[in-house]
C-alpha cells in the first residue's frame, strides 16, 4: 500500500492504460485487457524467470475508478488458485491510497513460491512504486 500524490482518477488512468505498461512498469512489460468481467487479461511478466513469462488471467470484478481484480483459472483438485486486486481509496488533498494485493493458494502454492517467490518479492513492490511515481508525474505535469 502507498499513498500517491495524485487524485484517484489519475491513478486509475495509469492502472488501466494497459497499452502504456511497457513505458513505466518494471514488472508487467506488456498488458492487454478491456476490463470486462470474464474477459482475459494477457500479460508479459518480468522478473519471475530468466526470460519474460506470458500469462493469461481473467477479469473477475471491476468497479470503475475504484478497483479491479483478476485471477488465473483454478487448476483442478484445488492445486492452485490466484487472485490479484488493485484498489484505490481517495484521500484528502488530491491524494489516493493504492493497494495491490496478491493471493496464491492450493497445494501447489509452496512449489510456485519456491520457483517464483523472489520474483514476486521484487516485482509486486516495484510495480506499486512505479504506479505511485507515474501517477504523481502525470498529476504534476
């Protein structure tokens, strides 16, 4: 969670301008989505492996200007499930609280953690910081 020196509308515009992710986002270098519940979100994720990884997940909820969530299709038998949420809370003085939440569970989650945990530990905070910086930059210009 970070407090961003920009209004929620600006932070939302950064998070949802998927075509520009490669310009500022060190974790997700490419993203395509239309923010329709049930639609795919296709991403190229950096920092998880020696080479970028392409991922397809599915939009689960959208409240324009406030939050969107997506997740992978669960692997059968409860093996693996994931959920990612981006949430914005307007604060006073043209500031916004941005929360990024990631859940991974199922009996394969420990293995995924071993394989990609260091990438998650670097990537998610790097993206959060980059959202903060890009929104503040846009707001100040």
